[in-house]
């Protein structure tokens, strides 16, 4: 008789482990109706200069405070938040920006939108975030910034990255799109970088509708970001003077009103996920072949958008990660592959050209021997994506403790029946 669900045996989990997301109740309903009836759907005129009665200002202040930073600026998406970060740091044609090979495309496309060149660094096999050693080896006189992604919500080593960036006089951008509510050394993610970008689209751990946030402690970067997102106008009396060719990335009051309420839930949700995550790590200690990522002691909270963990084939009787993953899904645990394939493997990079002119790579402002992405090789990013990394969504980590027990039970069942698993 087969034991494993993938072979017709009974399933370990007979409920949907994913909690409903995004979370909302009558508070959001009232907030949205309140904005609707107020006739004030955007941050206009007077409010732009006086921090008037605007949901956006309230949301921004609460967001910055939550993450122990100073200034936050709500913008249209996470991608445009990152674009704004790079613009404030002066990224333009001819500039290189170092980004991790394993991340969502926006962490690199924000560079290309600014006509910069993304340079891919490898990731640290201990926690799947950008490897500071790899970053330092890639710095050239053209490097203008590093985009450090808190992958899956795991805070990067912003101490080491900050030291490197200061030494070379380049900017450090945190891409915290997966990490709202996380903490490094007791302070919110993003607050350790020069400037940070967050996505708040509905799938993220802070869901407000479409939207993003730029966050910084630096007043001049904030003012630049403000100018960039508001069509190149400064804040203040002289605001009708357009001082910078820019764009319009404003967010509306509706999303901000929802965001204000979502923020009041973030602390509790982040704690639930963090406690569940530590419980899973402990539970996996007795299951050879499965292990949690290393959590540096300076990570004081990981609020996982994706809970990445490791499948070690050699310690799991040589079973392939995909055999395990499919069998786990059949047991009722929705499980994905960890970080995406390295970005340089996508066809856009292989072609080395994203416009008819060849700019910004084949461009007089760049190198005479421009980068050839087909020759980039980040061994850890490739190995981890192909053979090792698995992930569960934040919606699962938000569940009750008994759900974590079911996940561990499914892991243990596959481990106990490795011989049967091998036949799949
Ligand atoms: C790491 C990372 N950065 C940036 C973004 C871009 O966010 P948005 O989709 O809001 O533009 C995402 C979105 O998934 C992301 O995962």
C-alpha cells in the first residue's frame, strides 16, 4: 500500500494552509468610503507644502516611524520606488549598479530605467541575500550604488554592505519589498541604508492596493525623491518651478487610507510569522536533509514574505528537490521553488540590448568593451535555484501553530518514506 499522497496514499493536510490575504474588515471599508466622500482623493495643492490633512502624510509618517526611519514617500509601485531611490543617488547613463543575481526583476530593471547597467553579484548560501564579498569584488570607478534585496524578507548584512559602500563612496539602496516589519539589530529594515524602496502591492506583507514607499533618514534625498515623484517640482513656495526632468509617481489617498490600517496590523502579523518560522526551524533540526537558512544574530526579526528553506539532496538519500517538492504539495503543503533563476539568464540580458540603439550598454558613455551577460556566472545563485531552495508563502506562516505542526508532519512523513519517494 502506498503511504505517500503522490502515490495514492492519504494526505497529511486536509485544509487550506494559506490564510486569506489581503486582510481587511469594516475599518478598511469605512476608510475607503471616508476618502470617497471627502472629495479629497489625492494630495493636492496646499497639502503638498504644508503636510495638511492628508492620509498620505499620515501613512508616510506612520510607515517611517514603524521602521525607525525619518522620511517616507508613498509612490505608485515598488518598482517606481526603487527607480526613485536610484534617481536620487544620481544613477544615469554610464553608471553601474550592483544587484543580487537572485531577486525579482524590478531590483534590476530599476537600474535600466535610469539608463544604468545592472552588475550581478552572487548570493550568500547561508541566507540567500547578496554576498558582500561578491559586491566588493565587482566595484569599479563606474559603480554608483548597490541594491541590496532583503530576499524573502531576510534582512541583508547592511553592516558589511554599509562599510563597503562608505569606503567606495557609493550609495546603498535597500530593496525591502519582501521585508516590511523585519528588523536588523532591533531597527526596521531599510533604516540602515541610504535610501530604501518597498512594494506594497496586494501580495506583499503590507498590502495597500498597488503602491510603494521610498524611505530615508536623509532630508536632501527625501526632497529629491519628492521632486522626482511630483513631475520635477520642489516642495515649497517655489513649487511651480520645474527643476528636474522627472515623472509622476504619486499615490492616491485611497491606498494611503488602507495602508494606515494595514500598518496597525503589521506588528502582530510579523510576530506570528517570526515565531512560526523559528518553530519550523527547530522542528526541522531532527529531519536530515531539510534545514532553515542561517539567521544572523543581528536579525532581530525576519517577517518572511517567502520562508525560504534548504533541501539538501545528499542528506535526503539523493532524492531530487523536485521529487520532494511535488510529493510535499501532494501532501497538502503548497511549496514553491526559492529565489528565481539568476536574472542574467533571462533573454533580455542574453540579448545585451534593450533598445534599437544599443544604449545604455553599447553607448559612448559606457565602456568600450561592454558587459556580456552571457558570460556572467554566479555559482551559488545557480546552484541554489536549481537544486536547493524551497519556499512557503507568508500566508502559510501566518497560520495557527497547529498548521506548523502539520507542515512538520508532512516533512517527517516524506523523510520516513524516502524509499517510496525515490520511485517518483
Ligand atoms: C524584490 C522586489 N522588488 C521590487 C518589486 C516591485 O514591486 P511592484 O510590483 O510593486 O512594482 C517586487 C515585486 O514583486 C519585488 O519582489
